C-alpha cells in the first residue's frame, strides 16, 4: 500500500484484508475493484471493474465520487484492485485529475512517483482519455511513466 497523498492510498486486494494495516494507515474508506471486503469502521464500495476491458463511464463516475466524498468527510481512502497496478491506478489518476485539476499524464506521473509498478491497461487508459476528453496516447503515457519527455 502506497500513499499518493496523505489522504489517498493505492494498494492490492490482499491489503484490504489486513485490518491492522488499515488501522495503522488510518484508512476510513475503501474503493474496492477486485472483491468486496468489509471491516467495521471502514466505509466501502465494490465496483465490478475488469482489467483489460473498457471502463464504463457510470462506474468511473461512481468510484471517483465515492473517493472525493470520503475525502471531503476527512477520511483516508484506499483504492485497491487485485495487484494495485492497473485498475486502482486508473481510478487514482481520475481522482487526482478532478481533485487537483491536473492532466491525466500529470496525474499518472504523480502516482508512478509513489507507486513504481503503476501501469494502467491500455483499455482503461483509453476509457479515461475518452471520459475526460483528452488525447489518447498510450505510448506517450508509457514514455511519461519511464521518465522520457
């Protein structure tokens, strides 16, 4: 589990099962993309998002709204998928874009600085670009993640 911002973490499914880790990081809300897990005192939502498949607009909106609402309530949020590499990173990028007004490329670069294995699947990246009306350039995103300009 990696902190992207003091209130925002990205992680993997296995970490959602660890109540001690969640308490240590003061996680108060979880956006889960692999499987539903419940803990007392943690607000959770599970969205059935598949890696490698286009991301439906309504699921993206629902997930981003959940995270931003939790942030506004002062909760620390964990966004988690199976490995914490693609789906969770995709939602984290969208949250940063909306919360901070960054471009998708800037947001993915920010996530990569804190979670080195970050790599949104091309279908998910394409969905983000379409939703936010930004140019789809998967190879540009890869170059950004590698540090090329």
